C-alpha cells in the first residue's frame, strides 16, 4: 500500500501499518510532538492541559459514582451516603469528584485570566476564545446540575433559585420554568433529568474541547509578548520542552488538589449540603458553590425597578435586570474580541489596561465575598460598586483604552524581547 | 436542465425544498422530545387539599401543603386587617392590589397564599413565632431580602409580585378547599 502524501514514516512496523490506514500517529506527532510553541510561554500556559486533565478526572470518577447513585428523591441522599460509608473507596471517588469540580474551575479561571492578560482573545484567536467561553458555560451548567444530585438542602434550594431565574423572562418565563422542572416545584422529575444531563454534558464538553484545541492548532499559541512567532528562532518543539514543563505544573497542581482532597475535603462545602432536602423549609442562607459567587452577587446587585420616566409603568423589573446582568456578564466575554480596540495584545506593554485588569480581578474577588454573605445591608452597596466596575471595564474602559492609552514599545519578535535573550 | 434568467436551476429548487422538508422533519421529531419534559399526567392530576381552620387561633400563622408547595394561612385580627388597609395607598405599590382583593369577602381575616417568594422561589420566613418578619410585619425572604407586608404584598427587595393567592373556596366557615 502506498503511503498518503501527508503522513510520515515510522520505524515500528505495527505503528507504520496502523498509520497507513488511520494516520493517527502522524497527527499526534504533528500536533503534540514537533508542534511549534513560542519559546517564551510561561507557566500560565500550562493551565489548559491541567484543565483537560481535570475534565478527564471528573468523567472517570463520575462514571464510577454513577454506578452507586440512585436518581430518586427518596433514595438519592442515602445512596450518596452509602457511597461514602459502604462502597470501597467510595469516599475517595466522591471527594475527588466534589473537590475536582472546584479545582477544574480554578484551572479554567486562571486559564481565562491568562487570556485576558496577554490578549489571547484577539485576532486571529477570536473563535478559539468564543469556543472557550462556550466551554465555561457548559461547565457551569454541568456543575450546577451535579450539585443537585446529592439531594441536600443546598442541592434542592440551589436548583430552585437558579431554575427560577428563567421566570424573569417576560411572557414565556413561568411556562419555561415548569418545563425545566417537569412539575410545579423542584421534585423527582427534576432530579431525574438533572442526572441524565449531568451524565451527558461532560462528554459534550469533551467534544467542544476537541474543537477548542483544533482551533488552537490552526493559530498556534499566543505568548507573553503577544507578538506572533516570526521565525523558527522564536519557537521550540512541544515535545520535550513543553511536555516536561506542563508535567511539572500538572504535578504541582495535583499535589495541591490532592492535599485538599485528603486533608480538608469539606473546606469548600456548605454544612447545609449534608442535610436532606426539605421543600417546605429554605435554609437561613442559600450560598452557591464558590465558583458561582461573583455571578450570584451580580444577580443580587439589581434591586430597583426601572420605570418609564414620570409614570409608574415598570419597563425593567429588578428581577429581570438581575438575570440579564448575570447572563450578560458572561456574554460580554464572548464579544470581548470586538470590544477591545487596542492594537497591542499583551498587557505587558499596556500600562493602563494592566491596572484596569487588576481592578477587575479585585472587583471579582469583592463580588465573590459579597455573594457569600447574607443579602441586604451595607454590603449590598459594595456589591453594586463592584458590579458597576465589571460592566464599566468591558463596555467602556476596554473599547476607549484602545484609542487613548499610550502603550510601551513592543519587541519586533519574541527573540528580540529582552526577557528572552539568553 | 431548465434554468431561469438569473441562473437558478430546477436542481437549486429541489435542493431548497428537500432542505426545507428536512428541517420540518427535524422540528417535528423535536416536538415529542421537548414535550416529554413538561409535567406528566400523574404530576398534572390536580390534587386538591382541604384545610381545617377551626384550630388556628387569631394571630396565628400556619403552613399547609398543596401540590408540593407551602400554603401560608394567616388568621389576622380585625384591627390588623384595618391597619393593613389604612397603612398605605395600594395604588402606589409595586404590584398594586388592595387587601380586600386578596381575601374572600366575608372572611377578610383569613389570608391564604402560596408561600413561595415571587423572586426566585425561596420560602419566606415569618410563619413561625420568632421568625424575622421584615420591616412591614409580614414575611421576609432570606434569600435576597424581599419583604412582604401583612397582606403578603411585596414592599421591598427584588421580588416583582405579591405572594400569589391560590384558587380556593370556603366549604364552610372553618374549612377551605384549595385547588
Ligand atoms: C465537567 C465535568 C463534571 C463536573 C464539573 C461535575 C460536577 C459535579 C458536582 C459539583 C457534583 C456535586 C458533588 C457533591 O456535592 O457531592 C457532582 C456530583 C455527581 N456527579 Fe459530576 N461532574 C462532572 C462530570 C460527571 C460525569 C461525567 C458523571 C457520570 C458519568 C458524573 C456523575 C456524578 C454523580 C453520580 C454525582 C452524585 C454523587 C455525588 O454527589 O458525589 N459527573 N458532579
Ligand atoms: S427568592 Fe426571595 S428574595 Fe430572592
């Protein structure tokens, strides 16, 4: 059999035989062996691979948890307790899965912040970035439905509050919520569909990650200078240089992750997550998982109806504003490539943007704190200021800075960057 | 192949109609899938609940259950009803409703409502002794701080509507049937 033109020759004859029929080894060598990486990529570039590892860990532990899980309101809570007490290593599976969700979000949030800092969302990587935001949204949906499965107080009430968000949509809202629930409250039909979707979505995410990596391998990776590689001098083959670097980062990350799993497995979880769901009693305070807190705080920041001036006809009720604000905060990320007008990619050379971005990070942390506290009081104002900054950053500062900011000189190529002269 | 002046052929037409039929087929196939997620017949089977009011004392609030939802029942005193009606001009409220329109005529002291916050579905506090009742003495939702008055009307916070009044009627002076 003659070799297709675009495949390469392997020494091992079995590999050669397979590759002639299915050029998978050619593909692997091209994409993960000789693939040119900008030589100055720092450790922030390791978090994509870390996130993918976390996804695989979630799928593996999830499949085994599902073998012992019963999606029925009368049995779900107890089946999870049985996993914890009676199933061999069930406690380990569950603690890895529970904390794995948190560390998956940690990895992805760092990965996204890397993109914001070094301008990785800009041309030619807009679509790559948008696919990434789609992954984030799918992850949020998956984690939200997974959290409902143990059927605890937090499960049931979290599910109630978040599904009720959709009732803010005019006209169809109430019908939509009934459809989501499959009834008139969060009950057995809801739990069943959440389990079905929680099982399915991670595999959808895997597919979207494949597209994400595909798009990445068309444009290549960005780097701390934001200057595209100009010659071979600017890059290094992925293997062994970045396989080794990424492995080191991965082992460090796993060490921290597993330390939490073994020594503080409940540090990130609310006590009310260990009480059976009671649809007749709301816990004193509903607190979502930490990775949702900033968005939850944005939701709660809208407390005043907007009227048509001089009348009392409400055009935008507070509730609808909150929901729009929460979803809008994610959609803004999607259109960010077109909001940013600056020619310079990396924040390294953008003295003003750099500080604005830092302020965005601070405001997200503040929102996270406000979201974890009871509603109302003086903290509400703090949350409103932070929410205002979030939107101001993306809608005003990012577009305007492109025109008014005086950027620092950008090196002509990666190799001309003083940091890269060795 | 016949071709019109602008180059459209019979084949283009067939492609388009075949594509359109395909889209209709997919849409049709989606109907049972989407519909299966709506409440099933057993869930819909309208249950009614009867509540005996005879042992609820004046000033007492109790919580009954209907369709899996909490029902707040408040046995108000005559003065309280008067106060609530005089306290505010109901036309100025966010969800303008008079107290009289939220109760059954002749049973004005009995307030019967679905105990679900119209914001995002939490169950407001205030039915138990010692619960926080908010600034207006009615119910307080701990989730995002909505405050309802003694008629269950939204007065403060993010909830858009008053606590909903379920369909119910007085079977006798001390018995109601909800649903
Ligand atoms: C994107 C990947 C995933 C994320 C972010 C995720 C997230 C979560 C979260 C946050 C919980 C609640 C844990 C708890 O509080 O106890 C959970 C529970 C659960 N998940 Fe996942 N999950 C993922 C993938 C999967 C997969 C692929 C399966 C099955 C094939 C699965 C099966 C389960 C089961 C059975 C539970 C209930 C048992 C338990 O709570 O420990 N998960 N998931
Ligand atoms: S659910 Fe009651 S205030 Fe939000």
